[in-house]
């Protein structure tokens, strides 16, 4: 009985250590940077990375897309393309209009690249799909009548749904999921798809991302971040098992364009996180880039915001990472599952920063010590 008690106690310590590890701080170490001016890629407003290819999108009326090869070794701008004022690629619009914020959203699954604009409601937003790894246009359209059939005439956020490969767009002020065939842009009906609404984040959608492995959804709103666990095509559950999506981050209200979110899986930082930008506040990189638990505690349908401390360091692993300016607060994020890296586009500094996650030493000691104690106890038991 005593042996069983000791074993259970050690097992409990190990599980506690793992639990502590899952809620620990995260250090992000810089492993590379893309100087977009040197690459003749303009000023970055959005980014999408997968393996050995990175796409950068510019903001505002003269926005273009840039395909960057070999981002970790010899970065090269192999193609500059797209544009939102070309009727051949924007669904027939003569112009995207003077209020265009340009390419605020890029997303890829390694097969399709989707690029979307936020035109501030002045003219219809534009979405364009390309074959990943190329600059080959699959289709382009706008959210006006007779083109992309959005609920509100807005797009703002677009992503490739990883389970089906379809494109899904959100619309500011709308609760619908808008689905399109990746190859043609044809609208796709998904019966039973949940509406996208939850108190605290409302329907002020500005960006969307998915867990590439599970299809779970993460949405950025002017009111915060919502999540939903995928249980079917277009169907999600809250943390308690109710239908639809649920607020997991609030209190980061930004009624602005270019507010973004990305999901970071356990494989990256040892815990499921969402990372987002705050447009307002102190002019510091680490004040405007925040991380939260993607699966926070929840009671009665109200998720408890769980900030996760982030430390940004240079390649030496010690020197704090800083930027010359963070005034705009315009950052976009892309997790590359091939190389397990996080890309952060930085509008104010004309850079794309590339980070890897570093386990906290204290966490490794705690988990390792508990695991060692458990293994040692089992060996002693077997040798008796």
C-alpha cells in the first residue's frame, strides 16, 4: 500500500510538472530576418509562410504581393505580382478605391494562397487565390454584387480551411462563414455551418486562422479573439461543448484595420497559444505583440483570459530583441508547420522577423526532475 501511495504521489508530481509546463512563459528566439526594402518587397502588411516559401503583402492602394524563396538562407524575391486595382484580378472593379487598406490578410495551407483586402467599406473588398509556390492566379473577385457572395459586402479576413482545402472568408459585421472552392472561387454551400458570434467579440471580424492539424477555428475581432473546436464541416463547439464559437480573449478592443491573430500549436511552444497584435498603447514591440492560451479555463460559457508571458531575444538567446519603432502596431503572423517557425511581419520596421520557441529552463528542470524521480522509483521496484 505504501509503495502504491509513493507511486501515485510521484505520478502526481509528474503530472503537476507537466501542467505547470503547459502554463509557462515562452521565449521566442530570433533565427532570421527579411529586410523587405532590400528585397524590393515594399513595406509588409501581411505574411504567409510554408516551408521554403514566404509571401508578403503590402498595404494601401498600390499594394502588391511578393514571393520570397529561401527565407532562412539566401532570401530572394522571385516574383512580384497581384495588385488590387487591376480589373482582371479584382473581379472587374475599375479601382479598389481611395479607402483601401490593401492586403491585410494572407493565409496558406501549402497548396493554396489566399490574399484578401480591407477597403474600409468604401468599395468592395477583394480576394485572390493563387497556386502556392507560384504567382499563378486561380481566381480573383470582389465582395460586390454578382461576385463573391459575402453576407456583408466585406471580407477583412480569409483563410484556407485545412480539412477541406476550401477558402473561407469572414465579413465585418456578419455572422456567416463564406465558403469558396479554392480552384475556382465558386461559392460552396455548407448546410449546418455555425454562425460566428459570441458576446464579447460580437461580429466585428478582422482576421481568421485555423489549427492546420484539426481545423479548429480562431477569429480576431475588434472585441478580442474567439475559438471553436471543429466537430464537423463548418461546425464548431465551445469549451463547454455548446454549438459555435466562444470568446477566449477580450479587453484588446481595436477598431482598426490590420489586427490579426494566428494559432500556435503545442509542437511550437509546448502549449496551444494564440498570438495577436495590439494597435494602441505603448510604442514597444513586446507591448503590442501578445500571446494568450488557446484553451483557457472556462466556467458558465465565459472563458478566462490567460495571458502568457513572452520574451523576445536575439539569436544569442540572451540579448533582448527590440525594434526601432512599433508605432503603427501593424503586425501579421504566420506559423510554418514545416520548419516549426513563427513569421512576424513588421510594418513599422519594414522587416519580417522569424522566431523559434525556446523551452523555459525552469520548466525543463521541473519536468525532467519529476520524470527522473518516477523512472528511478520504478527501477528500484523492479530490482527488488
